[in-house]
């Protein structure tokens, strides 16, 4: 089976991500599409396993095989967790709805480390740009601020929300370069400190619910092998 056929015929969940999902879209913004497909169980019985991810077939489209997606989500990968919380869902079947119902099982205080590690890496790149070019890549600065806001609020509330809401205009001003780097960096550092403070008293569990996710994955694999709908997915 061709890789793109897995996306075309076995996608269980597809959404729009990027600026459009974050509420930061402007004229000319790309439409980034992300999805999850379930490779038929029989494909795993061969020496050549199905791909863990597929680019395309459309432009700006990227999909993960269900097991890889769940594995990354259990590690609190920021891109994966945000994908599960996109407000712009383009396709979802019964298996996809059950995956969305598991969103809480993936969330844990590990997000403080993974989101923080990613943010630190991005901040270092921005600081290098400032040293080299006198200014950061403002679009990247905007998205780092957005991530820090999302991470802080996740640790405070236990819920992941990716839409920027009331922060939209200020973030877009950063993107346009209308906010100086000292003020932008100060905002980043303040958000980082607020996230660290929230982590110590977060309502999130210490670890994700790996057993619950694994049970879902096993049922999906068995249903695929039997050509049936996964148990528990009906009517969701």
C-alpha cells in the first residue's frame, strides 16, 4: 500500500493547525493540515512495516500513524498535544472521536519539562538572531510567546487551549516588529517564571494515563485485524 493511500483511506482524525488554529491568521497565512491514520494491522505482519508518518498528499499536510502519535503524545510533545486540541477539525470518525475523548489521558505535569525545553531552544535561537542581525525573527518570537502562554495556562488549569483569544492583537504586534526586543524578551521570561510557579501546584497528574491509551490502541489494532469497529467507539 502506498503511503499516501494510508492517509487517503485510513485517516481517523484530521485538523487544521498553525496560525489558523491559534487565532493568529492574517491575509496570506498558510493552511497547515495535520492528521492521524490507522495502518491496517495486517501491514505490521510483514518485514517492511508501515510508515510512522507521511507527508502529503496535499501541500502543508503531515500525518502520523496512530501508535506513533500516541507515543509522542504520552511524552507531552507540544506539537502533538496541540494537534489534539485544534478547534478546526476537518475529519473525524468513531476511532478519531475516541482518540479525542482520550485527550485528558495524555496530559500530565511532564508538559512543564517538554514545553519548557522546546521554549528554551527557541529562545536561544532568537537571542542568536539578535546578536547576529540586531533583531529576532519576529514571527518566531510571536509563536514562542503563544506557546509560553498556552503552557502556563495548561499548568494552571489542567486544560490545554491553543487559541490565543485576548492576546491576539499584542502577539500580532510582536510579529509586525512593533514591540521592541527588550520588552518581548521580558514578556517571555515572565511567562516562563509564571509557568514554573504553576507547575508546582498544577492540577495535572504527575504522569499520563499510559494504560488507558494502550488499551485503546490494542482495541483499534484488534478491530482492524477483524475488520470491525473498535469496541467502545460506537456512538461517541
